[in-house]
């Protein structure tokens, strides 16, 4: 009976959405988390006067993306074949502040 309870609890947690799991992010960011390929991490930062979300790709040669709270793509500060992003916000990693990890792939 105890094993059944543990399996049931594990099942409940595995089917939680980001919102149910207590992730503080706009719905569009939560949708990005659930897409395939799933990102490896999502961080919230203050950048250029606004809250933004840094979405780290799960594998090599993919861009890491920065979105505003409406999921408008701001830039790709890193990643890609050369690793330097798209060049649209080269200052991101030096000027983004108050970084909080809000989600990490298990």
C-alpha cells in the first residue's frame, strides 16, 4: 500500500504544469518550457529596464534566447555555432541583474 501511495504522489507531481508547480512566469514562458525541444533552464533577469526571461537551449549549437514578459524575442545573447549569439545584445551577460533560476530540466 505504501508503494502505491508513493507511485501515486510521484504521478501527481510529474503531471503538474509550471503554474501548478509554483513557477512564477507568464503563461507564454510556461508554454515555452513545455515545448519540444525543452530548454535546459529558464532564468528571470532585470535587463534594460524590464523583466526578461533567459531560455537556455538543451544542446549545442542552439541559440539561448531572451524574451520579454509577453514572449517577444529580444535577442540571442549566446549560443549558436560560434557561441556568441546573434550579436543583438552582446552586453546581456554583463548588464542583466537579479538573476533567478525559475525552472530547470530534470
